């Protein structure tokens, strides 16, 4: 996924008068521009990995908001955030299943020699490059914690 594709999709959404998709893509491109400024100023061009990272961060924000709005009983906002999340997910790589992540967690724990919660940093350091953009960080964290507390 690259910025040019998102800009092209934004044009298409505007022509189709798809207000929600237009809004999500504008927000996403704005977040990417902000990321570029943070990284290197005016001359910095976001790589495909950078774009995936930003999309992942935006998707995580939507998931967090959905939880908060559910807790607050705001169904109309849950619905809006859910629709935005669905649009964002179309731009992310296919997500790994929990079983696939669990297998990678087992491999990372074995590879790092981790045995207690104090070793979580070692495991996450090995694991995150393999799952970045392909699995929800909270799922990965939960599975690592389960593995380290059960062994």
C-alpha cells in the first residue's frame, strides 16, 4: 500500500460521493503527512511500510474507540467507528489468525529462551517484526503473557 494509491482512491470516493470513505481517506492521508513531518520534515516520503504502520495505528485507534463507546452505551458512535475500521482494514495486509500468532509466539519464546514475565521484552523484540501490520498488538501481547505465565 502506498500513498499514491490512497490519493487515487480518495479521488474515486469523492467522485462517487461516498462521504464516509472520503472522510476516512482524508483522515488517513493527513495522518501519513503528519508521520512524514515527524520523521524527516518536508522532504521525507513515507515508505510502504510507513503507510502500513500509520494505517495500523489508525485501525487500533478505531478498535479502542469502539470499546470505549460500547462501555459508554453510544451505539451510533460504535457503528460509525466500525464502518471506518472496515474501510481501514481493506488497506491492511491480511491479518494473521490467532493460531498463526500463537505458533510464532511459541517459536519466539523458544528462540529467546524466555521463561518468566521479566523476559517479555526479548520475546516481543523477536516477534513484532514478524507480525507488524499483520496482527493486532494487543492480541500478540496477550498471547505472549499467557505463554510466559503458563510455562
